[in-house]
C-alpha cells in the first residue's frame, strides 16, 4: 500500500531531521571563506600578521595595523568583529576608514574563516573575540582604550565581548536584534523561534552593557532592517549615539566620508566622557582605494 511506504520513509528520515535542521541553520548564519584575496601589506606594509590562541586551543589569524604617525589617538585601538561572510581580506576598506581617524586597528578571523582553525559556532565566536581582546591586552592596550567594532553578525559577537570584558566603547554596525528575530523575518513560513539554536541576542544584552555605544545603520538596508538598530539603540544605556548611514547592507562605505564622520563624532564622545580634550580630528580622509572592498 503506497501510504505505508511513505510512512516508512518518513520514519527512516526522522532521526536525520535534527541534523539536517542544524546544518541548514549553520549554513544560513555562517558563510566563511578560506582563501585570502589580498594581504594586509596592500594597505600598510608595516602591518603585523598575527597568530594567537583561543582558550579552547584553536589558532586564529589576525592583522594589526598601527596608528598613523603623530596621531593623538595612538593609545586607542578598534577591534573589528567582522560580519558572517568572507574573511579579513575583505575588510581592508573598513580598516582604511578606521585608520583615517588616528586609531590602531586589529581585525581577526573567527574560527573556520581564512587561516583560522576550527569551525564557527556561537560560543566559538565569543571565545575568538575574547582571544583577540586578550592579545591586545598583552600587547599593552588598556582595557578602556579597546573599542569593539561589530559589523552585522559581529555586533552580536561584540556585544557579548562587552559583557565579558571591560571595553572603552562598542560600535554596532548594521546589527540585528537577534538571530531568531531576523530569521523570522527572512523565513516567515518557518517556526524559526522554536527551532533555532543560534541566538546572538544583542538586544537582550544591551541594558547590561555600560560602555559608550555607537549604532550605525542605513534605512535602505534590505537584509537587516533599520528597525533592528532602532530597537537596539532604544534599549542601550547612555552615553550613546545613532548615526544613519547611506547605501545597502554591504555598502556602508559607499559614502566613506560620511561614515568616518560618524566614527569621529563617537570617538570625541568617548574621549570627552573620559576627560580627554586634546583629540582633534586628524586631517585628511580615508583613501578611496578600498571603499568598495
């Protein structure tokens, strides 16, 4: 009887369903690339190609770019927690823009990305960010001089880091409120909130974070809607700044000068809150070489 055969097939498939579900979820959240498309030397020949270790024994790769000469912000460092796709070689444009403000920049690859060992997971990315933070501390940066810069998924990573460690500031760039929230928007026909195991609950953490916050987002972002950042901003503690960007989700540098102006305003806010007054905006703007990189 045909219906008996169909039932048997369903029974046979049932044990594999949770594995298939986890595979689907993982592949929606993480899009790592192993191959590096360029080198940090293409931006700054004086960069440092770093390998460091996580608390669970994985070897990660990152690039450290020193602050530009005579910068009044040479004590500050931006720790970039990048988005869910590609690797550090696709973030030279962001590094260049941040370097133009006079800070140091450290960008690293999560486990499974680029030359970093392992396979990405939510807790794994949290441990990766902590390892990058610890590397900066060992290099001599004070905790209050480490500003976490989270791009999209990296905002979820950075928010957790700001709970686990003392930081000087947090930037949420095009960041969602949580994976279940954005998943329910992207897949409205699926019971995402019941099925998902990967959370990155940025919104739920913000009330417990007491560090200066910058939220940056564009109204024309078609992947992560603008209202995610509005909700995140409303939940966060003072001092905080909202900076509206131009361009789509992966076009945050389409108006690089405007982007840098937001970072500049935030850095002045951070330094003012700490009583630092001798920090004028450095002359010049980010080069245009990598604005769409």
